[in-house]
C-alpha cells in the first residue's frame, strides 16, 4: 500500500473537517474521487491478508466516511418504462449505484439487485436477484451471491465462495479500526446464515444452513475439543475446512434445568473430506 501513502495522508487530513469546511475545499472532492476509483478497481481494500493474519486498513474506512461527509442528498430515478415510471432513490451523491459494464465480466441477473459505488466485484462473480453489495466490499473471482443475500460494507469475500440464499454478511464502518467480516477462498455458506462482527471464516470452511456467527457466541469444536471465541485482541475465527452447524447447549442454573432450557450454539462437527467436497462442489457452468 506504500504507493498510496500520499492519498492516505490527504484522506486522514480531510477526515478531521466538517462537511461545511470540506465543501469549501475543491481538492477534497478530487481526493475522494481518486480514492473511490481505487476502491472500485479493487486496488485499495478495507482489510488485507498479511501472512496468516488480516490487517485492517483503517484509513480506507476513513475515506468511505469522508465520502459520506462530502456527499449531498440527491434524488435519482431508475426508469422502468418510457414514461419515467420507476424506482426513486435518495442518497448521498458521492455513493450512487456502481456503474457496471460488459468489461467487468460479471453477471448480475435481472430482478432487483444493486451494487453500491466503491465496491469491487471481480470477473466471473455472479449475483442472483435480489441481492445487495454495499460500499467498500470486496468480492473475489468466481463467487456467487445468491438471492436475498447481503454483502455488507467493507466485507472481504474470497474466490469461489458461495453465499446461499438469504445469507447476511455484516458490514462495519464504525468503529474505524474494527475488523470487517472476512470470508476466505472456497467457503460454502448455507442459506439463512448470518456472519457478523468481524468474524473470519478461513478457507474451505462450510457454514451449515441457519448458522449465526458473531462476537458473543462461542463455537464448540467437537473434533478438536476446543472452543473458539472473540477476544479483546482477536475476532472469532472459524478454522480452515471446518464444517459448522447450528446446535445448542444447556443453560446453567436451577431454573434453566427445571424448564429444560438450552441456548443456540454453533458447533464444528467435522472437517472437510471427499464426501463434503462432493456435496458442496460448485457448478462451473453457472459461472
């Protein structure tokens, strides 16, 4: 990221100013537009992998928030017919819909999906309708975003990931230094899953239907007999190749015992093997 040090310094300097001050400085808008172009091309990212670790580029989030501060409300209409009828949107003029052309080599199937400017979709990404990709998100090659799925702000999604129907990948813009949700290469996420609060899902993991992963829910590994939790120093991390399903555990206390109460808990029941690979194989023809 060294080649962008000057841009980084400019963004950090402008981030300390209020909207009224920024509007009086034409250079601030030029700096922001340069930054947004790099986001759109996937050249700057909210987080990057360094060895086995992920590092937050807090200044990228500052740049996104700078765009929020610079922007003014603007209405636009997506026409559906020759008479001007359609959908009306009102948002900051700095963050319109992303302009996607044939040159991007992505498929966005008709039916109500939207991609916000300042996000990156790599070649061969597929979006089924309706789905949404928010600002700062990075979606790598060959990934499928299925119907009713959300890729939240600054989320980082790897290669050949399948986000099944109604998957919610949480976004994070505040606090600035917080880790976004990260899903590494070849992960399969089942329908109606939610992945939030900076959770990292390592490569080739399988997240079963209906699993919720967040900072307050421990994950029990039945294979390795350990428990994974978010701490003050690190996010919740799902190991590579883990197969996670929705489970439950007993709640302590006499009242809970009397009423047979239990609480939701995700658990790892196995690690990927040939049978798992066969059951989760991606269909290349769809890409």
